[in-house]
């Protein structure tokens, strides 16, 4: 009986992991849809028209700007005004899936290596 209970708990753990993976994927899909809608909003269009990258503060034409999630969607972030910023493609690529704290830690680590 003990071995059977052990196998059963292992299977239920697997089921929970599979279910959580699918809910993560559902979250990402939902947030991508919200981001698409947000890109069409007047608020986002005004932000783009300002043309200023949130991270480097440089000015760009609209076509060189992207939407960045401050807390990445893959890390639980949401597609809401308080979590998205306009940024240049270079900064967005450099940020990748990092949080602002991780970016600061990387910057500090880079300065100490010099």
C-alpha cells in the first residue's frame, strides 16, 4: 500500500506541473492579446508619438520603438498601462526577460568588473 501511495503522489505531482504549465501558457496568450489591444489605444499611440525610450531616454522615430513589459509576461507580468513602456529595440533586446532589479544588478556587476 505504501508504494502505491507513493506512485499516486508522484503522478498527482506530475499532473499539477502539467496543469501549471498550461496555465502559464494561457496567461501568456491572454497577455499577448491584451498587448495587441493596448497597442491600438490612444494612450499607446501618444506614448509612441513622444518617441522617447524609457530606458536610455534617447529619441527615436516610431518605427524604431517597441512595447516592453517592465515585469515580463513570462515572469507573471501583465499587459496593463502600469507595466508597459516604450523603448528602443536595442534596449528591449538588452533587457530580454529581466526585471528592472536584475538589470540594475547586471549594471552594477559590469561596473565592478572594469
